[in-house]
C-alpha cells in the first residue's frame, strides 16, 4: 500500500513560523499550594544564573517559608510598584520597570493573581503576555484549580469556589509545563510542620481544603491535564514527515461503523471497552460509491448509530473514500488510535475471500483489532440512488436510456456505413465506444451496458465479413469483440460512477450552502426570537417541514418563541 503522507496541521505550521522574537513561557504546574512549585522555579532559575543568564525576580511569594526565601539569594529582585487602594497601599508588579530593564528571564509567581484596580491589566497572566510579546522569557507557577476549564470540577470536589482563573488557551500555549508533584501524605505532613502555612492556618487547611480525599482528586486532575498536554505534543511530533505510524502510548479506540445491522450493539461494546480502559474513542463511518446507494432505512440506521456513539462520549466522523480500509487507517494514524473495533457478520459469503478485517490487517499490521460478533446477517447493498424519484420514474429513465442507446447506435452505424467505410474497422470501434460514454454520462450504468452489447452486435453485423450475420471469417475479431465489450462495460461503469459522484457532490454543496447561509443569518440575530425565527425559516426552506422552537416559561410550561398561533407554515 502506498500510504498518503499525513498532512500537517495548518495552525501548527503557523505556530512554528511565528515571530522568533517572542519570549518563551515555562509553567511550573501543581495540584495545590505547598507541593513545591515556587521552590522548583527558583531552583531552575539559580541553575540558569550560574550559567550566566540575566535573571530578574518580578514577583515571588515566599509565604514566610525560609527554604523558599533562601532560594532568592543572588537573584536580582525588581522593586514592586506601590498603588493606593481603599486607603492603603498595595505592592504590585511593576510592568513598565520590567520592560525597561528587559532581562533575559523574569520570574512571575502565581499566574492567576488579580492585579489591583488601576493597573494596566486586570490579570497577571496579561502582564506576562506583554512580557512575552516584548521578547522576555518568563517562568511562572499555577495550581490546577486555577484553570478555567477545571474550575467547576474543583469546586465540586472541594466545595470551594476559586475566583481567580487562567484561560486554558494561555496555559496550552506555554512552551514548557513542568509538573511538580507531591504525594498527599507528604503534603499534609509539610502542612503540620508549618512549611506551607503558619500554624493556625495550617490546622484549618488540613481539616478543609487539604483533606486527603481532596488532595487525591486534585492530584489526579493535575496528572491528567499534564498527560493531555504531553499527548498533544506527541501528536504534534507525529505530524512530522516520516512519523506516520501509530504509537501505542495509550489505549485509544477507533470504532468502524459499517452498513451491517447490529451497529448499535457495536457502539455499546466500544463504549464499554473505552470506559474500562479509561481511554478516548472515536467512531467513523466510511462512505464509498457503492454504499451511497444504500436504501434510506439503512442510511438512517447508520446515522442513528453515529448519534448514539456521540451521546456515549465518542468523537464521530463520516469519511469519504473508495477504499474503506485506507480511509480507516489514515484516520487512525492522524489521531493516533491503536485499537480498531470491527463488527464480525454472523455469516460469510463463500466468494468473499478477504474480509474488511483481513484487508485492514494486511495494510496496517501495526493496528490492533477487536472483533465483535453481530447477531444479524449483513444488510445487502441495494442500488437505490439517494434521490426522491419514485420507482416508476426510475424505470422510465432506464427505459428511455435504453431507447436512446439503440437510437445512438443506429445513428453511429449509418454514419459509418455512409461516410467511413474507407476507415479501418479498429477505428470504428472508437466511435462506438464514444456512444457508450455518452449514454453512460446522461442515463447511467444499465443503459450503458445495453449500449455496449448493441454496439458489439452492430459492429459484427455491418462491418465484419460475412456481413449481415453474427458469424466471423477471421477468428481474430473474436478478440476484438471481447475487448470491445470489456472496454465498453468498464468505460460505461466508470462514467456512470462519475455521474453519480457529481450528483452526490451537488447534494453536499447544497447542504453546505444552506448551513453557511443559516450560520450567517444566525450571527445577525440579537435575541432568542430572532434566532428561533431564522431556524424555523431555514428548516422550512431546506426540509420543507414545519417547525416550532419552544422554551419553558417561569412556570415550566413550554411556550413558542415565535408564531404563537401555530407552527411555521
């Protein structure tokens, strides 16, 4: 298999080509106060100072810890700026002095700190952003409870709402994150020894925020958040050329939903396995030209399985590729998914020597496979086009195509007999093949088959001696007939496939245009009523169906946002 190289992420390329003058951000990350983040930051700063790096302490909170204060020895400290606030003076970081001093590295403790009113920025992380833009490297510290995305989770665990938070994008954009970890028992012992808070505060902290259960939960959150970041770094590295194989660093799962019945059982099995492994999982369905012609009932079943997977926590996607196994392998490598879950039909056709699982194993032996038995036999692919034409209309088109095929063959034969008799017989074959292409382009597969057969018979009757009979005087023409028939069938099939793909592309273009127009109209809406009216309007125009948006009122009763007298016509 000639695997297509993975395409690099455009956003990641932009990050790599960002302005080189921007400073580097290093975050010392921990589960909670007292694990040693500030001490680790100062230890790293002392090591770099010994190497001759120009380092300035912008803000470092020692909280009265002697060992932390001792680590400041030899480091230049930037004098704080005194600001008046509510009748007293507050010491804050002097951003202008730091920019004027312009050191190679500045230490900024407590990333989530809120600045005093009147400061240039309300948050310390915004001060750090300006330092980075000025080309100054920054070391900082932060606890897991200060990340915006985990704020509610932490408050649910500890019962304490943290007010000072840091946006996750700022944390994720850090050049380096160092996890500073300490077991809960060791941290509680440090509290008892007064190495975190003073005696009175330490006792209250042990009984409330620093309960062992809380510390275990916070530690897990910090470890998971760091692991997610490391996983993202690994995926970024795998985006480099030559790094396309799946790395089995985690039990990530990819579920392949097919057109077999029993897909919902497959989805539930994948969800249970992902839950037991504690891993992320994806669910994909691959649309091929043959599967485009599935009946509407089967297509709805596939969409239902994808919705169920999404409800159970999977990331879902619909892929389009003539070769299902290649699309699955490409997706697995792009997302570093090492376990593939497949359905195993209850019965196997004797003429199918190689199953989908066999093809997958042949082209991607590095991927693990998990086969789940399906209770029911596979659904047959029925050549029903995904359009709204009735059975009678479809047959009328097919019959019309066959009539046109016969008429076109007659026209080609008359033209050849009147004006092209001097041409070699092999050249006349090209003219007949052109007729097959025309029929396939306008009427589809079966009329092109009829055109191929009629053309072969006409060529034999009117241009091969003895004329007027199906007999041939030269057996070499039997090979010509066979090749003509084969080429005609192949060309007709390919042309009909292109015609079908063009129709599918038109349907997709329509859906994309409708979604774009709807999103553009929704962006203009300024009230729930505007949004509801826009939604109802587009549902009516796109699906030709009536709709109504309902919301509960103060009494809990559902009330329409628009058209109180009835649904959208």
